[in-house]
């Protein structure tokens, strides 16, 4: 009863996309065997076959105009709706991703942004998506043609972050044990992006993450923050599973990486967009605390697990609220993705001066987790009023809009992230699950 009406409207009504997003939910045929579902590479996933037999395979589109199923960099945000309301569907989706991680597709393909040819899917790398509904989803993945996403920096990390988050909210130890080797494989694959061995990955000088038209050079707040959060969760999962060797390995990486992240990106008020020293490297990115968002959702944001200093997180969030929210469109449209320190939106790319509704809801959840409850609601309300009341886009929430007369990709997956606001509110009210203790060695 204390929650504002607009928030309850947004929370429940954004769920339209769970069915309206080109969704399919398929039963596994009775004659199907384990080999059909997982292939030789998936044999280690002992729980996969019984799980998919019971709960089926679930897929939904990135958006009604972006025709790819389970687009993973975006599902990272939307997945809160699934894990909180239909947790078995989230776990089913994760099993499907885990199978594709271990498989490869060596067919060559030319990518549109760089013009170079590379294979469709590399082994030990998380796919961008599970396929095109007009083709053979699950069998042929990576329908996305813009970039070779094997070089993206966020996909592998988003898998690890979701595995621990899902375990934290469900306490499903069979799932955790099945996913542990897959997490190790994708993190090992990710380590090659730490080119100078300082414990922090570097971006490759192109748009190599979910902001797929916004170039990043060197260390970055977004991918670096996700990396440190994933390393922290590797430490936690290794501890739970009694894997002392892996725990030590990632504890050492985390200790180095935290130091490098603060040294290269913290500027006294917020984390710089990247460490390149370019004209826009000190832009204020609204999504710079994405790693902290996931850590906070899993209760790994304090004490021995504090990755980002609390004072820095609060300062960054207050800066974003002041500049990207209140300093943009009079504070009435949510947070712009990129803002220059002088209060002008970052126009260095087509995405830096957009508002991404799903990112804004995630930012609002992060603010609530950190005690900035009023700021969080004010931030999210701008998006709700704009989309549902002012622009008349109810039940077709777009991926993005700009301050004036431009929107992109109607009916989009990412705004389901509003359920992370609800999780943050429930955690504050003391309703969230307790920290899991060590997982027993035998199921």
C-alpha cells in the first residue's frame, strides 16, 4: 500500500512482454533422449535432461523488431522477472545457454560492422542469442550479424552473474554444481581480455558489449565492473563448492583487479566511461554500477565481499542522479546513457544520448539497494510517465528513446528489469533469502 500507483502499474504491466515477446515454450518430445538435447559436449550437465523434460524449453524475442531469441546481453537485465516469478524457466534457459557454450559452429560468416569473416560460434564462449525464429533456434545460434560476439566482453560475465544470482534465490544446488564447470570455462576464456595481467579486462576499441554502437577502449566502468563482480561470484561459488584452488586463483585476481579498477577509472566523483583518455572517456555512464547492481541483488555487497567501496558507489549514483537524471529533460525522462561532466549529453555515438528504459529500471534498483530510495523511484518514474502516459507506448515499451521525437525498437525485452527494483525493495524489507551455506558435496 505504500508503493506508488505508477510503480505497481509498471511492475505488473511490463510483464506483457513475457507472452507478447514472440514467446515459445516447447515440450521436449517423449522419444527425445539426453544426447538429442545436449550433444556430446553437454554430457557433464547431469541435471539438464530431467530438468528440460519436466519444464520444457523457453525462448522469447529480444524485441518484436529485433528477431533473435533469448538475446543474452539483454536477458541479463530482463532475467529478474523470470527468476522471481518463474524460476524454473530461468534455469531451463540457463541450461540451454550452457549447452551452447560448450558447442561450436565453425561455419564462416561475414560480420557487418567490421566486414571481417569469422566462425559463427566459438567453443567456451556464451552466445549472443539462441537463434532466429525463422531458422532453427537452439540448433543454430548467434543470428546476430553486426559484430563477432566471441570478442564481446560482457556475455561470459553475464552468464556467471546469473548462475550465482539464480542459485542465491533458489538454493538449487544441483543447478550450481552443473553450472560450475561451465562458469570456469567461460571465465578462463574471458581471462585473455586481461592483456596486461593487472586483474582487470580491457575492451577492444570497438563496441564490444551490449551498447553495440558505443565504442570502448581499455579498462571500462561497465565491463570492468561486471568483470570484478563475476570474479567475486567465482570466489563465492568456489567457497560454497569447496574448490579451494579455484577460490584462491580468483581471490588473487580480484585483489589485483580492484586496485587497477580504482586507479584507472575512479576520478573522485564517479567511474570514468573508459581509461582511453579520449575526449569522452570521462563521460558519466548511467550503467557504470551494473556489477554492483548484481552483487547487491545477491547480498555480496558488504564485508569481505565488498568489491567497490561503498562511498564510491554512493558518490557515483548521486552524480548520475544529478547529471543523467535531473540534468536531462528536466528530470522527467529517466537517465540518459551518457552525460558529459558539463551537463550536455554525450553525442559520441547513437546510443550514448539515448535513454534505455531497462537500464534505467536497473539503475533505480541499484539506487534502492544503496539506500537512495527516493532517487530510485524518481529515476524510474520518468521512464514510466514518458512511455506509458506521454508517448502512448503502453504495452510496447521500446528499448530506447531520445529527448525529442526519436524512439527505437518497440516492444522490447530489457524493461522487464523493473523486477530487480522489486527484489531490492524486498531485500530492504528483509524478505530476501538468507546467504546460502556450503553446498553439500553429494546431492
